[in-house]
C-alpha cells in the first residue's frame, strides 16, 4: 500500500486534474476545436493526450504485454506516435473524450495506490517508481493544462503543486544535456525558486556553495522546463555560463529535443502562459 508521501502526491495529481477538468467540462463542442499553442493541437487533442498517457501508465502497472506493444510502436514511430494517439482521441465527441479521461485517471489513482513499496514500472524511458509516474502525470497535466488555458484566454493562479514540476525540472538537467548530445557538467547547480503565493517561501535544490546558480520565480522555471515559455520571457537569473546554457535547453519531458516556444512579440509575454507555437511533451 502507498505511504503518506505517495498519497499526498496522488492527491495533488487529483487536484491538478480537477482544475483542468473545470476548465473544459462546460465547454460547447466548438470550443473543444480551438487551437492551442502546440501546433496542430486543439483543446480536444490536449485532453486526448492526457487520457492516452493515463492508459499507458495503467498498462505499465498491470498489463506488461499491452505496454510492450505501445513501447514497440513508440520506437517504430518516435516522431509520430504521440500525435497519432492525440488525433484518434480528439476525433471522439467531447463528452465521450472527457468521460474517458475522467475514468482513466481515477482508475490510475486506484492502481497506483495499490502498488507495493519499491516497485518500478516500465516506461518510455528508464523504469519509474510509483512516485515518478505520479509526479510525471502531474507535470504533464499542468503543462497541457497551460496550453488549454492559453487557448481559452484564461490565466491560472499558480499553486504549491508546482513544487512537483520544479523538482522534475531540476532532476532532468542531465537528460536535457544528453538529448542535445552535450556532456552534462560534473558539478551540481544551485536552484532557488520563489514559491507562488507571495509568502516568501523558497524551494532550493543543490549545494548552497555551487558556482553555477539559477534563481527566480518557480512559475517561470516550471513554464521553461516544460517549454511553455521562451527563456527571454522569464524572470529567471542564471549565474555562470553552464547555468545559462541549461536554461536554453531545459526539458522536463521525455523524448527528442523539443522546439520550445518563440519569444513573445514586442514584449507582450505574460508570465503564466501565452499563446505561442511549441512542442508538447
């Protein structure tokens, strides 16, 4: 059975999903067809992708044969399998798609809660712990939710749930270097992020005396590592050449290097999301 940390993480995932659900639940069908910042993806594509990835996580947890089939397809079509799955899901009537996403995420919660301690599940990258799967689902839900919010013209208030996204962003530093065929620095960076809410809380990672440092709003960092904003449109400060290089390639999601987002034209960027072209994890 899941311990307290996993339960808290899964509760945060549930709440993040509910926040996105509230954005789309009352939309008329034509609003599901709105384009989002990810080129070629509508609101329906975004929800379909989340529903498909929940299904993949369920397969990884309880049906190794099904997951092996998904993994084989991903290897055969590394640049197309995500789009294919989103396209199929987006073709469903919005009400059916929404219900499929709801059922899948609730089922995934039950399955993850029942996983034994220490189990590792296969994934499209290295095997993942239950906590890793749950935090990854939260990261994707938040990031794709940002695309939906941008399409709808909604500005979301950041929450403390961003700490899970920030942690993934820090932990994937070396991965970002690797997918760009760069050798990661041997030394850890210091990352200090101002938590949302205005209370002055700082989320800190890495040694305090590190020469390379990144500081700034946690929201900006999370938008950057999920490639929902261009580096130039953040208030992040890098000290050191490698820290600056990292912020230019940061990528918290698996797969080949994302193209990121274009800079906002003429200073029109707004922290918290903006319409722009970009890749999707």
